C-alpha cells in the first residue's frame, strides 16, 4: 500500500475497496486461474484415473452426438458459470487430452436466480466426453451455488439492519478462492485474498510477544511489498482504546495506514456498541474501520450489523454449506 486511505471517501467506499476484491477473482488473474485449474482439470484427471471412464467406453465405441441439460432440483443462486465456461470453452485443449470440444448452447450467468426444474445449461458434444466431465461440472456448480445462495440469505438479514454493512468470509475455506468468489456472487466481500494481501495481527502473533499488544506494535516493521490493509485482532475491550492510540501515533509516520482495521473478536454486540461510542469520544473513530468476528451466525447477524461495525466476517459462509442439488440429463 503506497498511500494511506483518506476519510474524504465514505466509510462504505473504503470498506468496499479493501474488503471486496472481487475484480481479482476471474480467470484473467493468474492466481485465480490456478485455483480454477485445480478444481476442474486436476479433478478431471483424478476422476478418470489410469484407464478413464471404463463404463462409457464399454458401451460406446463410436461417436454419439448428444445434448445434455443441467437442471436445478431446488431454487438457488448460480455460481460457477464463469469457471465452467473456462473449463469447457475457452481453456487450452491441451489440458483435456482425449476429450473433444463440448459446446455450451445454453448458458446461464453467475448470480442468476433459478427455480426448481429450471434448465441452467445445455451442452452439445460426444456422449463419451460429456459423461467424463459430468461430475467435475456438477461438483463445482453445486458447491459454489450453495455458498452463493447461503451468503445471499445472510447478507439480506444483515442489510435489513444496516444497509452499509459488508459481510465477508474468513480463510476457513474448502476450495480457497473459489469459495470467496461464490461469496461475492451472493452479495458478500472477500476479506484477505491470501496471506500476502494484508497485515492481520491475530492472537498467535500476540503470543510471540507475551500477549503484549504494545510490544507487538512497537516491533512491527511494515512490508516492503504492496498490501491492501492493516488489521489487528482485539478480544479484550479494556485494551482496545490503548491499542488504538498506539496505532494512531504510528499512522502519523505512515508506519500503519490510516484508517487501520480493528477486529473485535468474540465480543457481544452490546460490548462492541459501547466500544465504538468510546472511539468517537476519544476522537479515534475516523482512524479505524471496525470488523466483528467470531461465533456470528444467522441468528445474531442483525445484532452485529447494528453494533456500529463496518464489516462482519463469518466462517460459516463457507463451512458446513449444503450444495445446491443439480442434475445433468442426456437427451437426443
């Protein structure tokens, strides 16, 4: 990060800039493309094993052109369309040895709301090839759509309490950046893309300095590489103001960006509300973006959204998610 953010932008604009990096989650980005490659081409390679689809090969020894349709067996929000298009249509054929081109003759876009029995995609190609990629396609679409659908439910609840709140995932993901992409399609943000993306001082970092926040901050050396934000985790309301004053002093010399981010971890909404008021009284409010994290769920999300924070992070956006039930059926 070359320069500090300035508060002449609204808090919501700053939060969106640093916590919602969805523009990086496309196959035009080399890092994201690697994640897509991992869950398409490498999954296909593992699924085919050493000898390929022996069932289909035993039934068909000549080309049989078919149309396959992907149906929704329940309502949801579509995620994974861009990734499937890359996998089937725009990627280098060298990554799919032995599989001839498969055309997408009907295409639904990401963030599409669909109902039960809707046809989301229509594919045209050799039956042998479609059956080889069937499970890879469905697994990806079902997983990402499940996250997007769940996220939309949570985001709607949060925004009914605070229209400016941003709901973001943590790094507790199963499919890495694909999970974070799915969250953005459900209306959430990204938080950190990876460990090099932002400075986030957590409890285990504090443990290295005897849990002394003061010692941690005074020994902190800013990265020489670009980064998006600086954040520190606070789980003790008694030290929050003291920590904030140290950070404010470091902001003067640009050692820490202004605003920095303060994460209130495992605090009750009422405690957070009091802390945010204290920050205003101490003239510290404009130096920070506030995040609530830890144990937040669909039953408590509205209370946290109203507590005065700008961001709510939830591991449950990407954990224990039920995939959306989709099916692929071959016709003439």
